[in-house]
C-alpha cells in the first residue's frame, strides 16, 4: 500500500503539493475468517507483547480487509463491528504519518511498529458494549 503525503502550497492557496510517499512491504496476510470473533482474537493478540501471533501491521491490514467485507452484500458484516476494524486501520495510517518522517517511513520495518496497547483495549471494549 502506498500512502501519499500532502502539504499546502503557500503560492497556491487551497491547493496541495505532493511531498512523497512510502510503501509498506512484507506484510503477511492473516488467514482468518472475517468475523467478529476473529476481530476479537486479533485485538487480543495485539495486546500480547511477549508472544504475539501477528504484527500490528498485519492486524491493521487484516482489519482493512474486514471493513471492506461489509460491502459484500451476500455476506454482510455488522456495521458497528466493521467500524471498529475501519478505525483500527485508519489509526494505523495516522500513527505512521504522525510518528515518523517521510524519510523514516521510506526505510522503516513496519513489522516492528506497535500501536499503543490502550487502543486495542478500547476497541475490545467497543466490541463488548
């Protein structure tokens, strides 16, 4: 996935200027069904510091697939659950953009990036509520 970074161009108010991009590499696909139970499982795995089954990068990209699946009209997913998955993926993207410089992102091993544990706890609470 390539993300683009934009900045306002002072010479042209109201227009953005392309500043660069980065590509997330080597993200393994999580082979789990796109269900609420699987979402709870990956969220719990994210809280396991010592022996994590999945990286936060893998979880974020699986969550994106989960969210996209809500648009499959043959197998609909609960919208509230899909919203948690969407929030997870968007928070991953924003965390990267707000934590690292463009130069760091172009060289970063994304599998080593860890989101704050309390975020995963909050998402689990939302699913229990």
